[in-house]
C-alpha cells in the first residue's frame, strides 16, 4: 500500500514503484452465458425468500402490528410492521448467499411489534432441499399460501411466500435485502444500499432573448429610469445591462442561456427592475412564463418575438394605467448536446431533440461486468479493525448503474453486469468506487449532520481503444489524490466487451462531427459552456438526489468532473509534459537533421544527399514516398500495439512528484480558506511563473513584428536591402531551373562542417537587427 506522503530522496521526492499503480490482466471465472445473460461475471447463487402477505392472523392478545421474520441458521431478518391489521401486505424480498448457508431448514415466523423474545403468532418451516432453482429467462415463481402454527400447534393464519434458488441475474436481486450482511439491515438502511439503475433526465438549453420593454412608468413621472431585466429559472439568474432613457421604452437585445430538464417543473420569471440607487433596486413589473409557451427548434431558424404584459408586485406603489409589456424570444434549443461533462470525457453526443436521434442510430453495445474490489483501504473502524462499506457507480450516457453496498468488507464482491447502447464509440465509460458514509458503525443510517461519501478511485475506459468482440478482464488501480499526496486505495476488477452491430456505421462515425451540427452553426463561447456545464451538473445532482435510493451530489460531481476547471499547478505541468511528449518525434527528427547537416554519420549524410537529389529531380515521387513511409511505419508499429486499455497513469498526471503545497492549493476551496501568508506565497509563485510566460510571449511577438517590419519601411535601409534581395531572388529563380535552385539550397544547408563558421549566418543577423514594437512599451 502506498504511503500518503511521497517518499523523499537526496534530490527530492522519489516516485513509487511503477507496478504499484499499474493495470494487471486477470483471468476470472466467467459464467459463460449460464447466468441468464450475465456472462461477464462469476455466477453467484442466492436463496431468495419473498414474503408477500398474510391473512386471518389470530392472536390471543387482540390486535397486533404484525411483521414477518425470516430465520436461516444464524441469520435473521424481518419485514416492516403493519399497524393494527390481521391481513398485512409486505411484499419484501430477502437474499442469502448460497455459499454461506449452513442450515437445512428455513423458518418464517410471524410476530407482532413489542412481542417478547419467545412470543410469536405463528411459524412455518421449509426444507431447503425442496426449494426449486430458477435462472432467467425462466418465468417468475408464483408465491403460495402456507399455514402458520402457534406454539400449541394450532393454525394461526396463513402467509403467502415464495422460496427459490437463483442468481444475481434474477429480477428480484435489485430489490432484495441481503440478510447475511455483516450488520443488521433494517428497512430504511436497505433502501440506501441496494443496487439501482438511474436515468438521467433529458437536458435542454433554454434561450431567452430580451428585446425591449415599452410603456414603462414610474411613481415619480419626472424620473429618468435606469432599467434592466432580470431573468430567472430556479436558481439560475441572469441580468441585462442597464438602459437609461427618458422615453417609456427601453431596449437590450441580449441572449440569456439556461439549462432545464424534462419534465419541466419551473417557470421562467422575467422581472423588469429600476436601479434607484447604487445598492437599491425596485421591481417595476414581472411575469411568469411556463415552458409550454416556448418554441422548440433544432436548427438556426429565427424565432418570432412575443409580447407579455407585466404585473406589478404586491406592496409596490400604485401607478395609474400601468400597461408595461416586454418583448422576448423564447425557445428550447434541441439541436445542442447539453454538456454535463468535459468534452474529452463525453459519454453521449446526441442532441436534446429526439427528432434528430435518427442521425445517430446505435452502432454497438458496451457491456460491463463489475467483479470485485480487493485491498481497499480502511475508511472506518469497527470492533477495533479496519472496515469499508463500498459500492460502485458506472456512468455512460443517460443510464447510470449503482451496485449494492457491501457492508464491512475490504474485499467486496459485486458481480453485477450492465450494458448500454453505443451511438458513438469515441466516448468514455466511467466507473467509480465510493465508501458509503451513510451507514453507522453499528448499522442503520447515520443521523445528524449529513456526511459526504468518499471517493476511493475512478476508472475511465475509452470505447474507441477497445477491439470489437474481445473481453478485457483487468484489475484497475483505485488511485486517490488529495492534499497530502497520492495513495492507492485498492484495486477494482472489471470485464468489458464492446460489440459492433454495424461495422459500416462504426466506420462512418469517423467522418461525422463529434458534436451535433448546432455546436458549429451557432457555437457557444468557452465561458458560456463552462457556466452551463456547472448548472447542468447541479440539475442532474438535484434530480438524482430525489430518487429512491438517492444518488448523492458528491457522486454526481465526481463522475461529471465538476471541479476540473479549477487551477492546478500539477495539472498545468502534466499538460506541458504531455505536449512535450507529443512533440518528441518532431524534436527527434530535427535533432536527426542537425546531425545530418553536421556530418555526424557520413554514410547517413551521403544517403540523405542522394535521396534528396532524387526527390528534387523527380518531384512527383515526393508525396508517394511520404505516404509509403507512413504506411510502412504503421505496419511496423503494429507489432508493439497496445494490449491493455488506458487507465489512470500517475506518471502522466504528474502526481508522483507533485509538491505537497501544490496539492494543497489544488484542493483548496474557492474562495480560499488558507492563511494570508500561504496565499501571499502562492500569489508570488504564480507571479514568477507568469513573468516567465510573459517573456516567452514577448519574444514570440518580437519575432512576428520583425517579420512584418521588413516590408513596412520602419527601418528604410533594412527594407531597401530586403526588397533588393527579393528582386535578385525573383530574377534568379526565373532564369534558373527549379531543380537547380532546390539542389543548391539543400546542399548548402547540409554542407560539411569544414565549410561552416560558428558565427550566425547572414539571414539570421539581418532578421535580428529588424525593429519591433518593444520600444513602444512602458
């Protein structure tokens, strides 16, 4: 297990062993199609007990609040109690792992709330040897009525039950309470730990074009109004610029963009306000507009403006003949893809309007098998030992899948499988592992102040890097980065398979734009995109938090990379080194050419001279030679093609050598909560970095200005020399054959070191003496 703080050597922090954070190929025992379609995970067998209802319960003490208790060996669980009835309905399902069953009989006991330990209404016993087996697509097992007998052996009513052996592919598995959990699971806790599939609401961009307002009147008729319009949808608020006019009409013509989700629950509120003082604003009138008044469009066609009458707010000063109205254009933009995640990690690229989905039919299927996690870090202490309550969330497109929470285990077994239709394979599947902080140390839900679930690690799988039809089984490291350093939280074993339903459609996607056409016809600015993305994440978190069980806000924010826009010195270094690594072949080619020019290897230099002469004399061979070289290079690289999918790489992320203060700055809240001395030190560091970047940008600007000044007569002697040189080259290239000019130029550049001098050449000296606008700076 990696330590929280990086290890330091005599020259700074030392990177941990690379294998510690590497991906490992595994060979799990897959079900192979025997588990009702669950062929990417191991087959797990359970004993299911479905307690439906009871009738005609009789108790000598009168009315009771009955509930049913299921006992199997040392395990027991109970349904919720129903108040004051003899015919309760529970419809609860319990599951017992078959490998943990050590008893031969199952007891179902009907009791009442407040009963003594040995008291019960009635009980019945089942022999597990008679329990049938069921694997989907087999039909569901019909429940039956069974008599229950009291302590004297007399009939005390009937209970409807169904008992069978099944697998995790059973449709009752998501609803079942795992009665053999390490802690007691009540009804409230069971609702927060069971597996669930979530559907993300369809998001729309809402465009509000505020045009003008007319017949605006004030209580003081002599007042010159400073009027603006405030637009609001739920917690999203925008305002126009302030318009000053002596006339009763005001104009703005400004666009405001919002994010809304179906079904539409909020209204658009337009409020025309007057800026009375610097810190005082008064509402002149407002109007509430429901979404049914909005036009829907998925192209760039114009939207007709509409007039809405304003209503005076309650308690405002009365104005005679108040008839103010506002003109706006309202539309729901269905041609855009509402971005709730960074463009690099998109999982769905379809636009909001279903009418456009026919342009992107399904081209494949992605299947994910979540096997198990192992070596998890202890997140809490139970009975003096480390413990963790882990669950996984898989996100792709509009369908999110959450596994059940495995309580009190550092090696939880999930063995759940899910699948999604793929409309564009250049997308990313994200799987995250969380520690459920809503479970108390002794079981039950945590009461008091809400606590956030802790992220243990994430795995991203880009579908375009997967071979079609191959099953990838790997153990991915769960890496956590926080202010103290980098830490490995465990490993997650996954099985992934990408299947193509249309090879032609799969290849056609490479010729299509990545985003819907409206992103290119009427593109949104980067600032608008980031602002709307934050609103979209908040809206998704709000909607998923209302489901049962809720998916917590911190889970949505982690999966959607809600905080990726924050400043990070570590991430900036990572991007810089990524750029250097991507340009490494270019730099290597330049170094090789410099070596050729300096005759470091005479044989290579002579060969380059010969090839260069052939290409100059036969220019029609230049492009074929280049493309044949690229083709052969690609075939050569096929031998060492990647065999494993990409994963989170600590070296590429520049996390192994990150300074603790840089990490502390990265995870600081906004606005900062650090002491003034720390903020001042970081500000000075940022100023020094900005100064270096400033010098680099200044040098580039100076070179560009010198190139332009050669023709602007700013230095008349230099411009005259440059023009004479251009005239000489024009005459020379007109009279001399092109091949001769190209050969002489190439041979001059690659001349022998004996013919070179250490001083800069003539063109370099001339260029560096040209003026630039650095003299105009203060």
